[in-house]
C-alpha cells in the first residue's frame, strides 16, 4: 500500500471510530443482575460497547450455532447483522477460547473496553458465557422489534462461573395435557437462558400416550386421544367406555422428537424421555388390552381426567408385556441419545397382580414374596435391558420398594426420604421433592391464583430448595446429581398457563442448582428477579407475578377482644399501603409498617407499590366480627395434630380459611366428629350460629353430614336449638360453605357445636372434616 493509501485508511478509521457512540455509563454493582448468580465476579471500570461492527470470532461451524441467539437479538433490536469472522481484528469483537483445564459447563468471561473473551472447555461453557452477556446487556435486548436510543453497552467485568450440580432439570408432563413441538423448543430456549440443562419429557400417562411408536401404531391412534371433557374439573370427568373415540390430545412424531433433541443439544439441554411402567399406562392398555392382567382382560377407555387408584396396569406375569416394552424402548432409544431412560415406576396399585394367574406364576417361579418384589423384578428386568443398550435407568422413588435395581438412579419426589435412602445405598439421586419442586402447586394466595392441584410452593419456598439434605454424609452428597422442577399438567391446559407456573419459579430453582450455596440471599435474588421480569415481559412470556400478591396473617387477643392483622408480601422491604373502610387505595394511602388492630367488622384494601405505582392485584378482605370473636373455646374432641391452625382459638379469631387447606386457618378431624364449646363469658342474646367448613374430595376432605347447635347457661346442661343434615354429594371442586343455623332469639352463656364426619369415604381412605370458624350472631 502506498503512503497515501495508508494515510487514507488511517483517516477513515479515525472518522469511523469517531462516529461510534461513546461509552458514557458508569456501572455499579446494582447494574449486575445476572441470574443464576455467578460463582465469582469482579466489576472493573468502563464498559464494552456493541456496535454494528462488533465481530463474532468463530473457529468452527458449531460456534456459529452457539452465537446465534445473540446475533438474532441484535438483528431484532438494532437491525445489525453482526458478522462472523475467523480471526480477531484489533478490537470490538467476542472471541471463544478453548480451555481444556476448565470443568464441564464452566466458563470464564473477560469483558474489556477493547473486546470480550469467553473461555470454556466446549460449547456448553461458551453458551453460558454468552447467556451471561445477554443478561449484562440492557433489558431491551429481549425486544422483538427495533429499539432506538439505547447504548448496547455492558460493564467491564471478569467472571469465573461453573454449576454446583450437573443435573439441573425441568419436567414437562405432555400427557395430562398435550404441548406441541414449538412450545417445547421455546421452553428449551428458556432453560438455556437460566443455565438449566435437562428437559425430562413425561411422554406416557393414563390420559394420553404422546410418542409415535412405529411398531405399535395403536398407541397413538387410540392412546393419544381422549373424549373431550375439558370443560369439567379434572376429578369430575365421567368415565369413558372402551372404544369411545376421543378428540382431545395429540402426539409427537419421531421426526418431531428428533428435531427437539437436536435443538436441545445445541442449547446444552439433554432431553430425557420417560416411558411410564408398570402403572400410569391406561392410554397404552386402552390401545392394547392384552397388556393387562388375566387371559381376557376387560377393555378400558382412555380416561379424560383423574384416575385413582391406578389399577389398570401392565401384567408383570406375561412375557409379552416385556417384549412390548423392549420393542417400545428400542424405538425410544433411537430417538433419544440421552444417557438416561426414565421408566416412571410410581403409584402402581397392584391389586390385579395379587390375583392374576400369570403374575402368581411369575412370583412362584422367581421366588418373589409379595407384589412389591414383583414390581422390583419388573424394574430390574427393564434395567438389564436398558443397560445392555449402554443406557442408565432412572425412576421415581417407588422403585426402591421391594429392592432397588443395581444401577438405578432415583428421582425422589415423595419428599427427600427416597433420595436419602438411595444415596446411602450408593445410588445416584435427583432431588425433586414436592415441597419445593412441584410447579403444579399454588404459588400465591389460593383465592387469587388459577385453579391448581393444591399445595403451596411460592417463589421463596423454591429458593430454599437444596438437593443436598440434612442427614447426608459427604459420600451420600456425592451421589446427588442435582435437582429438578416437575410440572404435572392435570390443571394446566395451555402453553400460557404452563409458562405461568414455570416462570419465575424456574429462576429460583436455577439459582439453587447452579450457584454456590454460600451466595444464596433471598433479598438479593428478589432484586435481580425483578429485572428478569422485565425480560420475560419483552419476550412475551406469561410469567406469574404472585410474589407481588399480599397475604395476611392474624392474631386474636383474648384479653382485649381484638384482632391484629399483619400484611405481607414475599419480597422484602415491600411498600404496602392500605385503606380500612371505603376510601380509594393509592400511593398516598397509609403505609403499612406494623400490624393493624381491629375491633369491629372491617373492610380492608391493600396494595403493593413499586416506584410509587400499584403493582399486582389489590388485596381485599373483610374481617367479620361476631359474638364469638376472641372467646375461649373448649374441644370435647381434640383436632388432628396435622391441622392445628393458629391454635385453639382458630375457630373464634374472625379469620376465615381459604380453599388452601394448608393456609393455617383450619382445624381438622380425621375419621372423627367435631364437638366444641364456645364460652361467651357473660350472657348474650343470639339467633344464629354458623360453622365454616370446606370440601375438597380429592384429598379426602368432606362436608359434615350433620351439624347441631346447643346452648347452655351453666356449661353442663345443653339444649339443642337447631340441626342441619346434608347427604354426601360427589363434587370435584374445592368449595367453602357455612352451615348456618338460625333460631328464635335466645340468651345463653355457652354454645356447643357438633359436626358429624362422613366417616366412610366413597373411594376408600380416611375422611377429613375441616372447620375454620364458629360464627355466632
Ligand atoms: C404424583 S410425582 C404423580 C403424578 C401426578 C402428581 C401431581 C409422581 C411420580 N406421580 O402422576 O401428576 O403427583 O402433583
């Protein structure tokens, strides 16, 4: 090049650089909201500014794939088409450097004003480094359309990051409701963004078989479709006859599944298929009845809703069952390259196995003492088959019963007990306890949430999850592969609803399985997650804002006959404002700081204010005062230790329970009647007594069959003033009901209420009687 040309290039370069927007922002720790929190991070001064000329350095094609989401993001928000190049220019680029010495999935990230370097062993670490960059960029990087006036600048920073656990999973139940390929792929994007790496697909259950199996076409022709009763509550759907044609459902073809698996691999997500056995397979045996026990089993239909107990299971005696399952698994293993195959194994009611001649013969030949051992035989046999194909078996914790298969990995869902036991036997475990990991549970005050299966697993509870539990030795802990959230979909019919249950709880879970335990800090997390909310919003994710909902707790004071009401919100330092009585709620309303004293019937409105703006739903409640409030109460029959409410005065504290029977406002009696005496102290004139109750037949809670009210002046001799009787009616929904008994005005000092427990449950099991208040007027 001539000297002149040199000069020209120099001038051009100066002009071009001069045209670029300048880095102006001074970054502080508060600007860094990376979630899950990195292991080590140091903020330096200055920043790196992305421009149209920022180059993405790639040394092989697969790195292009890793870069793709960042490239797409810039295309969306700025119209830039960031260029891939093979060698680094002098500045303004991102490079990916291979470093064999780093652990699996780890990465280091060095951002300087000149360029960005990510080091990792392979694409997994590069991907996570880039996901971190994405979270350092302004939130509007998530926008789907052009954003003007934003400097795409990130702070100079050095990060050294790696996961605490190698199994960081989410399970999607595709059976109870069907979710298609597009939704699954978009979920994979989100898993990667949260640095999660396992997608467990629950492909088989009673209400639908969701994977194409070429050798057994009826599995999807018949088993993937059920009679549409979506308008009814899950547990009130009518039973379906064998052969009734269904319209609700769907399945994934092998081609679609392969596409999902390949896509997931590009995002460092391993897809693990679950093929349930021996129970939760009504859809399969509806297609092939000969898989059930006995010689000529009664055919069944694909159920449209809840089935309990699950008795239509595979026969463990017939050789043909194993032949079928092996053929199915051969096709499954061709689709899924995963190291693990999940075989379910949960909740089998083995009544048929006890009497089926084939099962009895098997037990005799194999010297098995009971049906538990027969299940264990079943699973061990499947394990052998899976192992010969170079794969490992994973199953729900029931596979421990009757003896664990030699090399099995246990997914502990009924609490952590199964996990503890399996780890102490030297088996690997994945922790998914219902208490912290069941995303089908409620996440906010039940009355404000869409119908869910029950439970209560708010964001803060998920954040308390730890896969390594008390009682584990260091050796046991080494067997804990990690943790997983499970989203069972009985009550989740749509992708939007599924998102609502997953986000933001997955963010809390991600931090528990990725970040070092020592760095866990709820206050800090709650600040960071609010930034993530803005990203979700821009991405069009229907995330839950339940953590903003206000809930109350109350205390009755027997001496002053008053109620103190506390308001709370999941996030710390919340600005809650409230109004008692009528009046409008706004940012000028009284700020809540200490519990509120209440001594008469009162309406309350409260709201959470963020930057002076009302956020989330307004909390509304009425505390109804009545003649029993804050009066002592004696229980002739003591309530259960499992439901003690706020103690004995739960029934006279003016605070009503919700349909969430764990909300701490209920007393309950199991298989027994309730009988209690309220002491009014001085003589009072009364004309109505109401008993607050609930019914939720799924978990065995029934209305009383009879309520009786008696009065007395001396607490010894009682006179009946009224009774109500009510026969059992099948009911799929949780409902609250006051059994109110009115009578002519009477003067009395004591009121006794008796309520009769149903005692004999239509489906077997215990019967609970739940009571939240005795309202005396
Ligand atoms: C139990 S967790 C099940 C599922 C249900 C879930 C509902 C497990 C292994 N079995 O079949 O969908 O409860 O929360």
